[in-house]
C-alpha cells in the first residue's frame, strides 16, 4: 500500500507483484517519498472504507534525488520554505490553499471591475522615466539605445495617458518594483491593482473602494476575520476622517492652528525624526500621522484630505493646504490610495520643479519631470480619479498570513 498525491489531492494505491510483474514491483519497492509515478488500475474501497486504486500497470516517471522532509514534521524552517517554494508546496498543503485563495481574490477583484465597466489594459514595466509616486527605483541600462532605464515604481502616468486618449474606465494588475526596505509587509517586487476613472473624483472612489473590498471579502467568505488576535469586520460601515481629525482624535495632538515651529517641538518630544530644513506644516502633520496614528487604524478606515506637500500629482482642495486624496487603512497598514488627479499641466510642472529640487539635494525617492506626460495633459485630460490597491497586503489579511513572503510564490531572498 502507498499514497500518491497530485494537484487535486491524495489517494491510496494497492500494488501486488503478481499484478504488475516482478521487474516493475522491484522498482516500486525501492520507490522513495517524492518519486513521481504513474499507475493504471481499478478503483475499489478497502475494508476500512478507503477509496484505493488496485494497480494493474506501474511506471516510474521521475526519480526523486533529494529526500523530502519527513512526513510528520514537514518543512518548518521559514527561510528554507521561501527559498524552496517547490518543496514547501509539496509538503505543506495549507501553503497551496493560500495561493489558491490569492487567485480567488484577484479573480473576484477583476470580476468586480469588469462588471462595473472597467477595461483591463497593459502598460510598460521598463520605463525611460520613473514616476507616478515617490519611491527609489531600480535602474538599468539599455545597451542598444545607450540610455538609462528604470523598472516601474507605478503605472499611474501611463494609465492617465490612456485617459487622455479617450478611455474612461481602465484598470491594470501592475507588478511594481521599489528599491527600498524589505520586511513583513514590503517586498521589492509587489502587485498593485490600479484604476483610472474619467469624470470621477476621490469622493466617488471612496464609495467604490469600500464597495469593492467588501464584495471581495464576502465572496471569499471573509466578511469578518480574526487576524493575529484582532477581529476585523469588513462588513460594517467604514470609519472616515480627515488626517488632521485623525491626528487630533487618535494621536491626541491639536495641530490645526499650530505653527511649523510648534509642530517641530512636538516631533522632538515624540522622538520623530525629520529633515533639518523642514518648513512645511503639512509635512509635519503627515509625520505625526504616520508615527502616532497609522498602527492604531485596525478596523477598515478611510483617511482623507492629505497635506498638499505630500501629493504632487493630486488636485488641490478648496482648503489649499490639502489635496483631494484618501488612503485605506486596515490592521494599521495602508491597503489603498486614491486621489482626484491633477490635470493642470502648469501646476503639475511647478510641483515637479520642487521635486526635482529635492532630487538634486539627494532625495532618491523624489519624483522626476516627465515632459511627455505634461504634453499629454496639454492635449487635455478630463477630471479623473485613480485608485490603487495593494493586492499582496489584502491577500495577507484575507488568508491570515503574517508575512508578505507567505503570499508571494517567490519572495526576494538574499542569496546564500
């Protein structure tokens, strides 16, 4: 008797020497855990009721040359699991279940978008100018054209070019690459779903994003989850507050009427680092939010009205200190980001000049001037709002995974 396993599951086989012949039986008797075999035979049920195959033909298809981990102890070393995912998937069935659930979540998101009139598109991964957000890129060199090129940090500017070209509701599942930190919620390569929606603003996307994530959670049977001891309810009405309101309500610091110097003193009191030349009220408020508020946003929460200095691609609010932007926070993580897109080329050009100045001072994450995109805006882009969702973090939540490496087949690992 033995068990064989494939993608669909496991079944017992019953092998007799007088049925398959002595030569094949000799090979079978020397089989090891991990050998790949083929059998043909009749299905029957044993006296104990187990469905089995009475083998009539046997073939050794591939010999396993490296021993698999012992059955009862499995593969427990997390570093080896990530490095050798092919072994992890064989010996740890729950790992395969996580990735099947990931597939279900992505398909549910795609289905929701298509149902709401969005069209899936593809944009360049290799770009002559990186842009769409503030992050340090991976840089390479294109020999044929003798020029620097970059792995995309975002697909946003290309999606907006398509809006200029006449598309109105589009989305892309975008593998993005950022040359930054690696931890339980960050991997250098990650998956983001990004939309662009013409004739919509960030308030439209607040409603749309909440509806979409609730729909996905419900579809995969996770309307309410217990994540590492925290009960998170996707189904209830999400809380919504401005960044200033969040800092004052949750961070317990009144910031609305404070000067930059007063905010610097508060940053010093809480040992929050900041640039020596900090002179922006909005940057100081954002630093307080990131350090004192973010990790306390466990239940699904929308934070809106971000300081203008943090978002050069977003449209200015009526209160000029802020832009029409919101982010989704769950379990203290940023899950999504959206804003009303700035479609005034002159304003964007001024914003990018400030970013270029930061880049000259050594800020590797500063945004760069994209002349072709400014040209596209001069052709004319309708009022538009984009929405980005961090797919990997959403999958982490809905599968109860404690590390982003658990939801990416091949997370980046330092070579041995």
